[in-house]
């Protein structure tokens, strides 16, 4: 039995999630300490997105507990909107608001949720857009931006709420290869600034360089976790090795039945 | 002679297309000529395009008829849009009684002829609730009747628009700490309304025409809209020309509106903002 750890930024205890008969998460236990960067890797369908979405309760777990900053999100009486303000999330498909300008994308939740005055929201939005290298795009609309720029706006939008934890779900998977670097660069800087980050990614070089810890998931369970040098560099499990060889050298992968 | 008989010279594809096209034009021209020769042009002219009669209906056909038609349409549309939005949200509610009510409303009002609803509103309501008076008198009743009918159609359109907004939009909004209602108001509905502007414009055209039904509410001379105004003028003068004038007034509004709706739709198909 895992105990509640008040100093953890994120703590997941005995988490189960099923969609009907399909058991996607089958008993997940792990935590992210403050300031730590944890990368989650694993084959498609292993439940990585579902795990991330359970952390901010976009999906309701079937069983188990989720704590963020000491507050239990799985408590039925929790103020979920208040709790989510402290958790930023970046999606694979960006999900910018297409009817709003870049600036409005970054200010709207500050204004409507945090009730910040317009001037302050504006200033914080510009600061965060500068942080992701898009200070000159405030007046553009999402459709006028490249995928990489859209994803960086999405990061700025999340950061403007002043989150304690940032969740990333394959933030570079929908990008053209030459745009991946910009987004990873922003994330690396964020990690250096001490942000607590939980990142689902297929970018092994990012995980190796930036992550404090790597979690390998398969079939709804954590198969192994540890420092990247261990999990990526010298995996203990056959399943991890097989996955890594496929990701690192896709052309050489054998076809399974 | 060779084994198989000399085939009739085959037409090329282009020749065949020309032949078909020529035939179609030919039929069209014959039909027009036939209709023109059968019609009594003198009678047509005196009954439908009598300049002297046309002049008598001006300016009242504009200042009374068209003005009232526009007034009924705009108030009815405004009321219908708000009611339709509420019904659409009820249709999507997680509370079953809301869904049932909205669905029942939509089915009833879309399933009945608008005429019946107007007769009901005009005679049934004053009988059932004597002394009830909607603000604006007939104008109020007309707005309610037109709004009630158009709301049923608009509700379904708006619901489809809301469902056409990608799921990720709601998720992104909720992730930023917005409540369900706040996300609806600030993120989902503005996008949904943009999506449904073209079909709502078509709905406006329908409503513009349906506004002629207010005559079943029992209206005074000053409250007559285009169709009724023209009909009265026509019977008064024993000449149908006022009907033609009214028809032109309708078309002057509906054709540009339909054109606008098509252009908005085309623009959206091209995926512009
Ligand atoms: N809302 C849902 N309803 C039903 N099944 C779902 C739902 N969301 C996910 N699943 C299923 O759960 C399983 C795990 O999905 P998940 O998206 O968590 O995997 P993943 O590890 O993120 O995969 P990928 O690398 O492809 O993103 C999949 O089999 C998926 O089909
Ligand atoms: Mg995923």
C-alpha cells in the first residue's frame, strides 16, 4: 500500500481505468516530485494518454487516487476547476481556440477564470509568448501559424495560468520534422527553469537528455522506470528492449504477427 | 464485302455531346414559344403590369407593407435565435427531462404547418387566457409565433453546429480551469454560431416569407405586411399588378440573402476564418 506523499507534485495510487470491457490502465503507481521531469514512453495503445488524462481528470479513473500538490483530484467533492488551474496541459493536436487571436488565446482563461484585470492578463500573456519565442505573433490567428508555432502558443497559454505541473501528451507528434526542434527547445528551457513536467513522448533523445526519470508502460502497467541512462540506455526488460529497438531504428524492426 | 456490315459512322464523343445539348436547347425554345403564343398578352399586361395601378400602391406598399414584413421577420428571428440556442443546449444537456422537453418541442413545431400554429396563436390563446396581452400587441404575438416556429428549426441547426466543434476545444478549455458553462459560452458557442451562419441565413429567408402568415393573427390596416397589403390592393383595384409589385419586393430581399448564404457557405468550405 502506497502512502500519500505530501511533497510530491503528482502522485498516482493504484490507478485503474476501463472503457467498458477494455481495461486500459491496470494498477498504476508512481509519483512526480517537485521540479522533476518524467517522461512516459511505451507502445501505441499502452495507455499513456489515458494516464495523463487521468492526472487532470479529463478521464475519470475507474479506481484509485490521484493527488496533485497534495489535493486529491479523485475526491468527488473536490473543486475540479480550481484544481485544474494548477495543472497545465499541452495536447498533441494543439487545440488552440481558432476564433481567437494568439493574444486572446493566452488571456481568455486568465480573465474569465483567474479574473485578472485586462492589463495584467495582457502583460502576462506577452511575457509567456516571449518565453516561447513568439512575441511578434500576438495579433495572428491560429490558422496563420505553423504547427510548431501553434504548439508553442499552446504552451504559453498553459504557462500563463501559472501552473505547478505541466502535462504534455506527445506535443511534437503532429509536427513536421523540421519544426520539432523549436517545441522541444521550449520544453527543455522550461525544464531548466525548474518546472515540474510529465511528458508522454516518442522523442528518445529528448527523454535521454532532459528527463530525470523515464517510465516505460506497456499493456496498462508500468514495466520499468528509472533514470534515462538505465531505462533507455540499459533496459532490464525484454519488452522495453523490443520497444526501444523499434523506436530507435524503425527500419530494422521485425514484423510481429 | 467484309464479314461484318459496314457500321453506321460512329459519332465522336464531342459530336454526341453537341447533339444532346442542341436537343435540350431545342426543347426549351419550343416550350417558350408555345407558352408565349398561347398566352393572351393583352390580358397579361393589363392584369399584371398595369403601370397606373402599380403607382397607386406606392409608397404605402413600402412604408407599411415592407416595413411590417421586415419588423415581423427581425423580431421573430431574434426571438427564434435565442429560443433555438436554449433548446439546442437543452437537447445536449445531461439532464434527461431537458432533453425530452427540447425534443418534444422540436418535433411538434417542426411537424405542424406554420399556418396551424398561427391560427392557434391568433384565436386559441386569447380564448384560453383572456386578458393576456403580449407586449407590442400583434407585433408581440407575431414575434412569438414566428419565433416559436423558427426556434424549432434553428435549434437543430445550432445543435449540429455545437457538435461540429472538435472535442479537443472543450478539453482545452476545461484544462485551463473553465467550468462547463464558461467553456460553452466563451469557446464552444462562438465557434458553433460561426459554423451555422450560412444555414441560419437560409432560415432567415424562410422566415421572411413565412411572416405573411401573421395575417391569421387578426391584424389592423396599419399592421398589414407585404402579402396581405398587396392582396387587399389587388382586390380593391380589381387588378393583380400589386401582387407583382409585392413579389418584386420579396425577391429584392430574398435573392441577395440567399446569395449571401451561398457565399458564406462557400467561404467556409474553403476553410477560411
Ligand atoms: N474514450 C475512449 N473510449 C474507448 N476506448 C478508449 C478511449 N480512449 C482510449 N481508448 C483506448 O484505450 C487504449 C489506450 O489508449 P491511449 O490513448 O491511452 O494509448 P496511448 O498509449 O496514448 O497510445 P498512442 O501512443 O497511440 O497515443 C487504446 O486501446 C484506445 O483505443
Ligand atoms: Mg496517446
